[in-house]
């Protein structure tokens, strides 16, 4: 059982109705961790209410220094009244004995006290109680004289059903316990980094996780997580420690196998990078994925991508590959990296893909093509892609073509490329159609 006192403002009267005691709890702050704290009662004023009844206003708080100029009603660490408080009552001609005063304060506390009945381990308790009942039913109160397989089977079924019901009841009770304890989990935080974020996003995540796991207080942290119902009793820290490496191994294995198969079948491989999905979990649970709550990710993709391309290149060679990044900052490092793996007498074998998703607008398309022209070969570019799920995305090819023509026209006017309409026209035709036709054939 958990007890808590939720203080609210309240007016109480003495037994004769001559005096009102107004307990002002407007400044009382409930503890965020559900732990009890000391309560301070301070005399604020003595006057008259709207009905011309003498009123004693008492400030109720759990902050010792909140009303420094007001005198305490009780002696320090005692339930006895402070002489200064009793003297103030006497000076204002308030005739009430101490026993009745104590009764008023007890009533105020009692009216605001709440008991929470929460079992620490409801599942074990209920299973134990059921087993005791079942034992008494079978061996003391049962009319069964002869045991047979059918009777045993029936009792086992009853037990299994009971345990299923207990499981659901216990889950509800565990949630109540977690709600009670959860405020202790994060009392006052500026930032929260969950382990999955560290695993997936942090630089040198394995090193950082090792430091966390080796901390002398981490066992206590695991214990608290279990109490809060954040992890179950079967949680194994070794699985978490190996999670980063195992996930990366699996992803790498799949990509290498796919790249090899694409190479054998002469299929182009497209890799999309830097998307962060389902950021708003509330909306994801409400209306599902792909509903407008994804965003651009911001992490280092180049180092591991270099290892992947190098491994494929030296073992079985690379298929034709197109790389799209949702983060424009990746364009320069990505374009220079794939330049290291061009070859096999295939023009533009490794492609910096067109501006994608949040970036397939005028600024994004211009940025991608200018960087490609600076670091690679724009005339070998295979151009804009179409979102196969949206028929309305087809007009983007016309939008893309106009932006491409504007870029080339601007460069020609500045003398940065030949001012040759036929030559530049062929470049546009190739980028918008011929290059893709040849690349995918």
C-alpha cells in the first residue's frame, strides 16, 4: 500500500462554528518522484471572511523557505503548537483549546490523504494464492475419491486458464506500479539519450556503450528499469552489448549478397540514405507509417559506405549503383567517394542520384547538379527519378528539365561552358532520357 497526501485549499470550522480556518495550499507543489516531503504550516493572517466570521488563514507548503516572514504553527519536528501561534490567537481574542486545534489540523490532513493499493509482484502473489486454494480444494474440500487421467487433465486446464487470467491482472497491476514509480525515473532532465539512439546514431557507439555498461551503478539502473516495467525479467545485458555489432553485421551481409546478385544479373542497385522515419510515435500509432512524420537524418554515412564498396569491389566487383542522400551535406563526400569506384567501361557506372524527397525542389536539384558537375561528369547523369507510388509525380520530369536548362543556360551566358545550343541541347536530351535508357538497358 502506498499513501500520499495531496494537499488542496480547504476551509474548516471549529465545533461551535465561531472560527474558520482557511488552509491555503495554492503554493504547495506535488513531488515529481511521489516521495513524501515535510509539510509546513505557517500563519498568514487573522481577519474576517465575507460573512463577518473570524478567519485564520494558514499557508500550506512543502518548501521550507517559501514564506520566510511568516511564523511556523508547529514547533520544529513536533506536533505541538508554537507559542507564537497560540499567542497570536489569544491576542485576536480567539478562544479555542489546543485539543480542538489539533483536531482541525488532523481533519485537514485526513481529508487530503489517499491510499494506493499496489502489489509489488502481483503475478507471484496471485499464483501463490491460487495454488493454495487449489490444494485445499483438491485435498481437503474435494469430493473426488479416485484420480484418473481425465480428472487430472481437467484440473490442469483449470490451472492454465487461471494463470492466464492472473497474467492479465498482473500486467495491469504492474502498469499501476510503473505509473507510481515512473516520476522517479527522470526527476529533472535537460536531455535524454536512450540506448537505441546511442546504438544507431552515436559516433563510436560501442565505446560509449561499454563505458555505460561498466559503470558501477549500471546494475542499479537495470534494477530500476525492471521496477518501472521498461524491461522484463529476462533482460540480458550481453544481448544489448552485442546488439550494435550484430545489427551492422547483418545489414552488411545482406547488402553484399544483394550487390553480388545484382552484379551477376546486370541489375542496377539503388541505395537511399539519411532518412529518419516515424519521428512522431503518437501519430505513428494513430495513423501508421508514411503519413508525413519522417525527416532528414544527420549522421556520418561515408566511412562505412567506403568499407562496403571496397569489400564488394575487391571480391566480386560492383554492380551499377545509384546513391541518393536526403541530406544535402552528403553530396560532396558521396560524389567524391563513388568516383573512386567508377570503371568496367560503363559510362557513369556509379551515380550520384538526383535530389530526393525533401530535396527534389528547385534549390535541391540545382545543388545536386552543380556538385555533380564540380566533382564528376554532369553529361553522364541519368537524371530525375519518378515516385512509382504517385502518378502525380510524373510532371517533376518537366520541372527538372527546365531547371537543368536554366543551369546550363546561365553557365553558357557566363562563358563557363560552350555557348553552343546544339551541344547543350544534346546534353539535356541525354540527361533527361538517353543516359537512363542506356544505363538500365
